[in-house]
C-alpha cells in the first residue's frame, strides 16, 4: 500500500451532526466542485466533508497516481473525531478509489455511493477521458465551459475552471498512464458494505454501463444501481436535483 498523503478538506453542515459523509471528486475536478451534494447533505442534517485528491486543488503532489495511491489517501482520511464515515460518496476516479479503500478497509465507511464510477476503463473510454482532460487544460476559460455545458449552474462553470487551473496537468496525465489496466472489478466484488451506484444515462454518456455494470452487479449482492435519465458522466452537475434525489434515497 503506498504511503498516504494528507488531503485538504472543506465541509458543509454542523460539525456536531450525527451523520458524517465524505465526498470524493473525479479526475481533473476538486473538492469545491462537490458543493451541490455537500449543500444538499447539510440540508438533510449531515456534516459533509470533501477532499482534494492528490495532484488536485490544494492537495500535495507526488509521483504515484495509481488508483491504489488515491485509495490509500482516502483510507487515511477519517472523520475529525475518528471512527467510520457513515457514508462515502465518490464520483468517477473518486468512486474507483473509494471502492478500493472500502474493500481493503471495511471499517472505513458504513456505506458507499458511487456516482458513475470508473470501475473499469477500457481503450475507448480512456481515449474519451484523455481527450476531455486535454481540452480542459488547453482552454481553461469560463466561456468555454459555459458553451460546452450551458445547463450547468454558474458556480459549476467557475469552479470547473478553478479546478483545472489548480490541478497538476502532469498528475492528470499520469493517472491515465499509471493505471493500465484500469480495473477495480475485483475490489468491487469484495465490498462488504451496502453500495449503491448512481449511474449516468448511457444515451448521453456513462462509464458504468453494459456488460461491465451487469458483471459487477451480479458479483456482489450488496451493490445496487439506479440511473439518472438524461444525465451524462457528471450527473450531479447535469441533473443536480434528480441526482440529489437518488442520493438521498440511497442513504435513507
């Protein structure tokens, strides 16, 4: 297991809340971009904490950008007073890393919610992700994000640009290079906590769909799934209200 880094945090809700959730962003994103989910959880009585992953935002930089390294950082990220998280909610890369962390340390969280998780990334999806990240770093302007995602909230436009500007382009590149093959299906099979996948609509774009999704769901009865219609990979930005409804139902 790689040596963990200490990840910076932001939070929503009362620190004394009885339920504690960890929010984990995806590749090229940031803790701040989980704001919609953090704000919604706080309104539901949770204390929600989001972290910047290694190489992103204000987090330390390193040489290792394997999913295993990301997961080691998460496993070492505990609630302020110790104990387990009541829920860990991860998106994409963050969902993959959370899957590995929870499989290796079942006491880390009582429940997982995986938002369009990057459980298995093959050549086609890897190329789509790489092209998306290259475009983001080549033109990190609010106007460009607005044109590509006109339905996003204005704060998502601003924060996406901020996330790209504060992330390490080398770290983003190495996350693809160092994870070949990108496959955490064995860890998903070993999950011992209730896990719900909130999937994107395959008609728009989804990482977790088809044979891979069917295989993972069949491999572990603790894993369930729902899909947010008309939402792409960043479904919590594409269809935030519907995504939050799925999240609240999964945590109920």
